[in-house]
């Protein structure tokens, strides 16, 4: 393959990552990802790439960029989300921290504006080199992965497809072919309010919620932890939020328990939901007057569920990713287990595209108060992405393009 390092400067990938970080795109920003999508649109266009915006929700947009191939090889999608979580409780400047100690710092550095920068820079390097892959390369910067995944859902519904996909979440030079599915549920308990000094006719919704949690831990947790998949680990449940009550001197007339449920093949949304309904039914048998309902949380309720990712290790894209990482870091990467949910599952299940999760950075630094990404990871990942394209897409490798120093003369 051509030497991708000859077609971009290391400062470019650092500066691009910094610029992406400097544009806030979390849920508390007006129009969320709009500004960062428009920046990517302008940046890719100014470097000669075909690019377009895709309206998704209001002014929130996906941004798509294409490196057209000759049409005789495999096409590849490079998918990454443009949104981040909020910058609350960060101990650094979340959007304008300086580069130091070998890292680019800020909200989204690892998850996943560093990954976006690597994908974009790889395509620009191919464009500068004049290398035409045998299949199309599609960059998809999508909205909403930290919430409902509206961006990738819209992408799939629009019929955009490739022969395989890479989702650029941080993976620390390893990769994932599977991860658990994810659904959020609200269990809502109804009570009857009264003054705490007069409890005769009251029903405390918080107490009902506490009983539900107790029974879930007693009856459901042991069953869940016996379910395991070799590429995902065990099935999981977390109670993330309890909301209820109006005051210390008032009996709570409502309480909501918010559940994060990570499930594996063999489980379904329906089967997971039924297990919670079974607990509620057992509570109603003991207390017929109890009122409770369970629904999918509004923050995560979309047409498409959030299923597990299952990409067979025999898929050519898996071999290309593993080979390309090894060629750069000189060791065999590992298949990671137990990582969080990603849009890769939507691409594989609903888009029918074999998908692998691989991107720059350490996942343990994602969402942290001092989020950062190593500069060496950015540089190495551009080379790895270039090799993935070479190993997966290009039939006859083109080696004779002019290096950047000739382009600049």
C-alpha cells in the first residue's frame, strides 16, 4: 500500500481533533450536532471530497463524505457519532484545553471526535495520493449515539449501505465483533399522597419501588448472571435512577425506577420486559391494590431496538481489521469483551452490514472528568484505517502516487 504518512502532516490530525472538540455537540447545546456537522461538511469539501448533509431531526444533521472507488471491489463505511455527553464535572477546559503530555484533551477526545478525525484524515490522504480504491469508502458522521441513535437509524432507513462497516469507538488497539444489546426501562409506581402525620389512607410509592428492587435483586439477578456469551460476557442490569416524592413530610404518590438492561443473544426485548412484568405480577398477588406500569424510557425509545452486535469472526472485514492492526503495532490484537453498546449493532442487524468496532484511544478515558486521547493513537489509527481500506477494498494496490511534499511545491 502507499505510505499514508506521506500524504498528511501529523499536525493536521492534532489540529482537526482539537477543532472538533472545540465545537460543543452535547444534548444541552442548541441544535446539538448541527455546528460540528457543518464544520465537517466544509472541511471535507475544502479537501476535495464529495460531501453532503442529511437532515435527521430538526436542524440536527448527519454528514456523509464519499471517496468513490472503481466499483470492482468491496465498499466500506466508516461510521462515527458527532455527539458527546455533557461536560459536567470536568476538571479541564472541556472545549479548549491545550495539547500537552502527548495527549489531545477535552470532551469527546476519546469518544469519539478523535475517531472522526482519523476517519476523515484517512480519506483525505487517499484523495491527495490519487489512490482510487476498488470499492467506495463512505464516511458517516451521525447524530445521537449517546441517546437514541437517530443518526444511524436514519442512515439505514435512507438505504445507505456498504459491504462492511467500521465503527470508530475507542478500542485501545483491540477490536470488538460483539457486544450486548441495550434497552432502558421506566418502572412507574403509583401511590396515594397524604401528610406524613396522617398515614391511614396513604400508599407510599417509594416503598413499592424499594420492594421491586429487592425482588429484582433476589429473584432476577442470579438468573441474569448465569447467561453469558463468549464475545459479550454476562447479561447485566443496572438501576441507574430513582425519582419520586414531593417532600419529607409528604407520602410519595409516584416513584420511577430507571433500569439499564444489557442483554445477549438468546434474550430479546420481549423476554427481558416479561421478566420485569413477572416481578410486578408477583407483587400484585401479594398486594392487589398496587399500581405499577413499565415502559421503554423516552430517552431511548426509537423504532429500532438496540440489539446485540454479532459479527462472525470469519467475515473478511474482521480479518482485514485484525491484519491491519497487527501490521502497525506489531502484535496480534485481542477481541474485546463486555464493551458498551454502539451503533455497530444497528448497522449489522438492520443494515445487514458486517461491522467491527475499532477506533483510536482508550475506552477507559471516555466520559471522564479529564477525557483525552494520545496523539500517537491518532497517528497510528490513520495508518491502520488506511491499511484496512487496502486489505479489504483494493484489489490491485496502487503504489506510485506522489507524496505530499511534491504536491506542495
